[in-house]
């Protein structure tokens, strides 16, 4: 087990354990949340695929043609089915559907 009082030797320098833990915590806190397409696939298969198959996503008259429209449909049906999905759940499902079927352009966040 790692002890904060331990010392790690890195590149010939002694680094106290508490500094290492502090640095690791900052690195994880700064990492942005990324959508998880595999988790999205599981959510989709467990909650959405019951009512329709993948054909709704590839048909010529599909409803979602933009990232915002796809997010809107995910949001609408998660509320309709009372799924109580979090924002991360919806992002994961969006990532799965976009990777698998839609291939919509990646939106950039203005800075």
C-alpha cells in the first residue's frame, strides 16, 4: 500500500509521497470528462433497442441530421421513458450513436 510519507526516487530526485499524491489529484481533476461510447452502447442496448432496431438510424428519412438534433432525440426519449439519465449518460449514448451510425461532424467548443 502506498504511504503519503513514502519517498519516490524519480530521475535521481527524491519526491515525497504527499507531493506525488497531490500532483496525481491535480492531474485527474483537470482531465475533462470524455464520452464513453462503449458505455453508451450498453445504455442504448438496454433501454432503446427494445423498441426499434438500428434501421431507424440508417434509413434515408432519419430524423437527426445534425449533432443538436441527435442530442434532442436522445434527450426526448430518455425523458419519455423516464430513464433519469445524467448528462454524462446522454453524452455516452450520443457518442455511441454518432460513432456507429451518424458520423456527424465533431462540434468544437468556442474558447
